[in-house]
C-alpha cells in the first residue's frame, strides 16, 4: 500500500501544472454555475457512497455514510495506479474489513457495487448513442468500439447475475478455486470461500424481493448528478445545451474511457467528449473549456482529496465490531 500511495503521488504531481491552468481558466467562468457544478459533483460522490452503504445493508452490515464516501474516494484514487478495477475492489475490501465488516460481506462489497455502476453506465451510453445516431454524429469506428464494450460488459454482468441465481454453479466454482488455492497455500482454509457463496445466496434472495432497487437508484443518481455537473460547466461558458444534446456527448466517452487501460480514462474522455460536443454544434473553444472544467471538478479534485483519505484509511488498524456498532 505504501508503494501504491507513492506511485499515486508520483502520478498526480507531474499534472499539477495542468490542474493549476484549469483552475485559472475556471476563475474566468460564471461563478454561480461553477458553484452548482461543484455542488452536484459532491452529491454524485454522496450517491456513490450511498451505493456502497446500500450493498452492505443487503448483506446485513452497516457503515455510516461518511465512512462509505471516504472509502469510495480513497479507493478511486488508489485504483489509478493499482490495477484499475482490481485495485479499487481490493481497497474497498481492505478498508471495509478495517471497519469491522466480516470477510465474506467485504468481498461482496468489493465487486457488487461495480456491477450496478456498470449497468447504469451502459444505460447512459446507450441513450447517448441513440442521440448521436439521431444527430448523425456516431462514426463507424466509434460505433464498433461502443458495441464491443457494451457487449463485453453486458456479458460480464449477465454472468454475475447467472452465478448469483444458480448458487450450485457458484459453489462448484468456489470449490475448484479452493482446490487450486490449496496447491499454492496448503495451510489456507476453505471456509472463507464457502461463506462468500452462502452470503451470495442470501444476497440474491434479498435482491429477488426488491432490495436491488436502492443500489440501482444510487447508481443512477451518481451518474445523473455527474451529468448535471457537466451541464453547469457548459452554462459557465455560456452554453445552454438541450438535454438530448447533453446526453449525446456524455455516456459514450465515459464508457470508452472506462474500457481503456488508461487510469481514469485520461485523455480518452477529454478528447472524445470535446470532439463529440464540437461535432454537435458547440463552439470548439467552449466545448474544450467546459469539458476540461468538468474533468477538473469530477476527476482531478476528487483524486487530490482521495490521496490523504487513502493514507488515513490505510493507517487505521482494525477496530473490530465495536466500531461498526458505534457508526450505527
């Protein structure tokens, strides 16, 4: 973790100049619009923390919202230099465990919120692609790449749902994984994987009764507030875009950036989003300034805030169940 945090600082420091230039440009924009953009992005991260909290509640655990928001912010910063989604899930698992969450519940919390997030992002990207087709701005190359990403993510989400629904299949996979693990670590216990399978079965039973609605709503709110942040960034430069136009350039770049191997979708999101809005009739200079301001508020500032949060979360020792009870 010390190495990861060091790499994160090394990753951010060379880009401080870019952030400072963006801050200078932001000072020339309409202050009221920038204020609303920051407000909606804060609400977006609150919704993301509520997503993690709701998933933990589905498995019978509870953490205070301030804790889940901090974990999400810290994990997002760590994921920039630590294997992306794998580093993100590992950080959530470790810091949830440090707050007294049982192992099997922390393992579910490390990947289940990402399933809800990916589903919501696919919906937004699909709506954006339809709008791009309507405006005749979806190129063949972009269309093929988008179709491939949506197909892969849909298959992955479908596989997760199928394994949750067919607990016997999940149990067989866990059993094989346990035998493989024992080849490398003979002293390892098999109870952990079986506990995860049992907790997955309980989670699926709760989801069938409708408990999936709250995490799904949190995921949609997370992206909706983020979209509103982008809207007010455009208002800050004097561009009042219609909802259809705003959606057309929003979901597709985010999904392509998520699918890229670049941390945080750097360059992919900025270039694709500015190019799409420029092609949709927004003046190129306004599109670039609005998109860079949006990325500053939605990505760079949360990353800067997440670094000290990650260091703080990592420095705290496991405090057991009593801390979780105190949070409640």
